[in-house]
C-alpha cells in the first residue's frame, strides 16, 4: 500500500488544490467517506459539505464543496466540484450575511450553501 495519494480538487472554473495527502474526507450521496492510500476504486456523487484533506506533510486543507463527483483509482483522487473554495478564501462575515438573508427569504438551498461555507471556514 502506498503511503500517500495524489489529490486534485477542481471546481468548474479553476483548480482549487493539488498535492499529496494521507487522508481525504468528503460527503457523498451515500454519506461521509474517508479515502486513504490503497482505497478501493470509487466513483460517487459529491454532496455539499466541507472536504478535509490531511496532507502528507501533516497539514490540513479544508474546502467548502457544493456538488460534483469524487473518483478514486490507482492512488489518484479527483474531486470535481461544481463550486469549491478553500476555507481561507471564505469571508466569514459575508457568509453569515448570506445565511441570514437566505433564512429571511426562506431559501433552503442558499442557506445550506452558506452553512457549508461557514463550517469549512471555522474548521480549518
């Protein structure tokens, strides 16, 4: 079993993060999943939620991901997201305002997106 896996986190408009990792945790249509080197091949739908990447150098990368696909084979993990942003790119106050606005507008999907952004920003 290899000691690390290569990870590519890509949004529709850009490459968000690329590197070597020991563990990636993401939310799929079947629930949360952890992928480590040597994992069985995988193809699943990504649900909105934070993605946590434990890097090979001991660091942690957290991103807010909204929809897409996750694929793993030959120690290469691809997260192909509709929208993704790294936790350190998220403006917490702006996300809180967006969540409050979504609540007052009764827009459940916008509220969910704002909640995911806030969780990612506060867990990094």
